[in-house]
C-alpha cells in the first residue's frame, strides 16, 4: 500500500503538521528505520502500532529531534527540523512528548514541574505560569496534588501530570510513546481518558500504543510498523477489521 493512500487530496491546502521523507536511522551497524515517509495533517490523530523493536520509539524520538538522523528530511509545519532552521527551543515549543516512564522532575512539586519550562523557555512570569498550570491540573483532575512530589503519586497520576506539563508549553503537536505501558492495568483508563479529551480538543497527535481498542476508537489513521518500515496503514476500521498483509494480521491476532 502506498504511504499516502489515505491522505485526502485537500491536504495541500495547509502544510502538514509533521512530514517525514525518506528517513533512515541506524545505531552503529543496526539499521532501525529504513526509508520512512509519512505525513500528519493538523488535527489528525495517527496511531503507530507494531511489534517491539520495530522502530516506533526511534521514529518518535527522531521527529522531536532527540535522535540525529542518518538520511531523509523531517518537517514540522513546513520547517525542516533535521537541519539548523529549528533550534531545540523551537522544537520544545512545537512538540510535546510523553514517554512510558513519565520523566517528571522528582525533586520538584507537581506545580513546579508544570511551571519550570514555561518560565525558563517561554519567559512567562511565575504568576502566569502558575495560573496556566492550575488550569491544566484541573483539566487532568489533579488540582489537589499541586504541592505533592511525584513520589507521592500513583503511576497514572504521574502520567497525567506529565501530560499537563507537556501541554503547559502550549505545543501544536503531541507525541505519545506507549503512555500507558508502565501502568498497572487499573490505572490505564484514567490516562486514556485524558488523551481522549485531547483528541476531542482537536490536538494533532501521534500515539504509539499497544492499546488496540483505544487506537481503533480515537485514531483517524493507523500505521503498522515492522522492522523499521511502515508496512501498512489506513483507517482504523480497515486496519483492525481487514488488514491486507499477513504480517499485520498475525500481529493483531496476538494483540487483540
Ligand atoms: P520500538 O519502540 O518499536 O520497540 P525502538 O525504536 O525502541 O523500537 O528500537 C528499535 C531498535 O533499535 C531495537 O533493535 C533497539 O534495540 C534499537 N535501539 C533503540 N535505541 C537504541 C540506541 N540508543 N542504541 C542502540 N540501539 C538502539
Ligand atoms: Mg518503544
């Protein structure tokens, strides 16, 4: 299947939020991403599924410039990120990334976790940053935890704080890398609810996940990766109900 089969013809009307062309990434002699091309429209929710080791995390890390790439081009809203036209600061403003391990600052309160970057990077006053942070904590249902340390929170609460912290930078794109994989099963739902709320708000998102039901429900498009390639993609109904490739079928049989 061609990579752009499901991209509507009106996508040229506005620049894609994310565009990746011919991306190659190796670690030493290990080729991890082999000629990846993809495009995500503003407001689109794209889920990325695939077996462990297929390169999903590396793809997300390349998009937000946490990894240097070997070949290809990555554009965010038409600006090339793999060259020098975007500074790391620009990337931090455009893309919020959420990891499996929440990566909160352990020595800071929840509120300070949310205000640190807006004050340091966006130049907000402490009052402004705190006001925004409290609104975001309300949005993820954790206002009352503002003075807690991450160690005093459950995994689900930590991940909701991490999402609020990313949103505090007012990003245009959110990348999620298995946001619920480190959580006890009973805590998965509260995090997925927060992500579903973001979907409803129209946020542009790429979600790497093993939560197949969730991906089916919220995605506009699903990409299936295997061995460093996007081997199949399409509407979630199609991918989950009648995948074309045996490779995809086998993966889904194991997951569903
Ligand atoms: P996924 O997220 O789909 O499980 P990853 O992108 O994490 O896959 O990894 C893809 C491959 O790249 C794996 O073989 C992994 O071991 C390797 N890899 C990932 N990061 C590094 C790294 N920093 N150094 C060396 N190899 C890496
Ligand atoms: Mg991964």
